[in-house]
């Protein structure tokens, strides 16, 4: 019988890797709480129409990458490919917008049928924020600063903020017409994917990875030229706000983001920690999405970071600076004590002792092997615990436990098994 394997692009998260993963989530939760964002959790499975209406039928995500199927009720269902549309759907369904602006954050798996590669899997994970009802340019600055500060506190080096304005729907309509007219005259020089996008989603041609297409686009019209005065002033206000906060940025007129619902501010934060610039966070404003999904006209802005890519960046940062914050994220918690126990009565009492100490808030690793004391002590040393609690049938007969220091100088101490408070005090004091 062949060994069962996970599906391609679906990766198991093992305990050692999860140590840094969970530290990132804890750090993110702390930053979000300080900024007044509350957590929301949405289903992995949604109606396909949600993403068709929200993300856009002409996008690669909807057209090529979604995991969609008919369920037993003959409904078209899709594993969520991103988080924003689901958050907006939940806010509308539960009437959250009637309670005023909503500052929400989420974390969890997303699904896209892409070619797996380092930092990108078919089941991938995101952490993101959505500020529904935020209209002013200063809200753009605040959410960008939130992302920047989170990444900096995690120890990500070489951060670069790239910034663009997509303007209003009218601005983009005018620009789309100008860009299409310019590209149609040069369509034979475009790569095949860009030629296909010319009639479906021409703005996506701007972030084509084809070198020849990128060279051609150097002379193409820019969206900045098509911005109305109000859009241009709004974008300048965002830039002034970032400058005031001391957050450096680079204007990138080719930055369009991959989803149709963006408007005005679009941004990406990259890091050179892996050598080349790698995007670790991206987002922007999406003032039209909520009305597209059947709600009232409501401004909103948000961003998401990809956990798999971020973890690669943090691993590189930890190697570059073994004493830096990224390295500290992966530090495995050290148990307060390792309980060495052997013998029928000792194993029974040891289980009870470990439980009592854990109830007092101590981390106790209980050896359940039943092997010789020497082998257990070797495992105790590898655990890096500060103390070994030694319990054999003889100790049980005398009603005591031996406390042997492992990582520091000191004498072995014998304490009565009934004196849990004295054991706790010793383990915490020395």
C-alpha cells in the first residue's frame, strides 16, 4: 500500500515551524489591540458569487485560481482565495455597518490554485486588517503605519514602502481608455498573457513580470497623469502624513494590485532580507467594494500579509542577526522542570505531581518512557530545563522528591511530596 501524502501545495505545519508562526500571530494581535481593531473569523467556504462580484470576473484569481465546486445542494461554492470579500460580507450580513465604522482583523488559510514555490502554496495563510467606514486620507496613513510598525517590531530588515494612487473609478476609466489605445498600437510586442489581458483587465499588464513588456511600458501613459485634481490632492495628503510619521516611501506608478476593488491609495511593503526585494504586505483603499456586494456606499481600506513569505523573511533575518527580534521569535520555551520518574508507584505519583505543579503555572515535562534513570537524565539535559525532579519508588516510600539543578550551580534539594508550595517556591526562586 502506497504511503499517503498531502496534496501538492498543501503543507503541514509542524511544531518547530509553528513556534515562530505563533509568535508572529501573538505580536500581530498585540499591535491590532493597541490600535482598536477587533478580531473577526469568517468561514473558509463561501458562495462563488461573492468573489465573482467582489474580486472581479476578469481577474486571474476568479478566472484561473479559485477552488470552486458544486455542493450537494447544487450551489457553486468556493474556498476563499482572500479575506476582504468575506469580511465585508459578514459585516453586511450582521449589520455591523449600522453601528458605525468597523476596525476588524483576521487570520487564517486562503486557497488559490497556483504553481507552488517558496513562500507561496495553494493553501496559504494571511493576517489582515479591514477598516470599514474610514474615509479620510489620515486613515490610509494609520493603517500603513500599523503594517510598517508590526513588520519592524518583528525584526524584518530592509523595509521599503511602495506607493501609488489608483484614483476614482472615473480616473481609472479615463486611464484605461488611454492605456488600451496606446497598447493596441504595440500589441504585437506584448507577451501572450498581456495580449489576453488587453481585452479583459488591461491595468494588470502594468505589473507583468515579462522583461520585454516591462521595457515597453517605460514609455506608456501613467495613471498619475489621469488623476483628477481631488484625487491628486488626496494622494499628496497621504504622502505628507507618511513623511510626518517618518515612514519612507517610493512612488511606483506601475503598482496597481491584483484585485478590481481597489481605489485611491495602493501600497506594498517589501523587504530585501532574502536578497532581492520580496513583497511581505500589500493593500489599499476599496471604496466601491461594499456597494458592489449590496451594501451602502462605504469607504474602506485594508491590507494583508502572507505568512509563508513572511516566515521565510524572518528566518533570513534571524540568521543575519542571531540576537535580534526575529531570532527571539523562534526561541523554544524552556520548561521549569523535567520530572524523572521510574517505578510503578513513582510513575503514578509523578503524574499527580506534574499535574499539581502545572496547575500552579509551572511548565513541567514528565518523562513517560519508563526507561533507566540515566537515559531520562540525558533527555532532561536536552530539554534545557533548569531543574530535574527525581522520583523513584524509594523517594515515594519516604514521601519526598529530589530537586536537582541542571543549568546552574547549586546543591540538590529534597522536599516533601506534600509540600507543593515549597517545591513551587524552589523552582521559581533559583
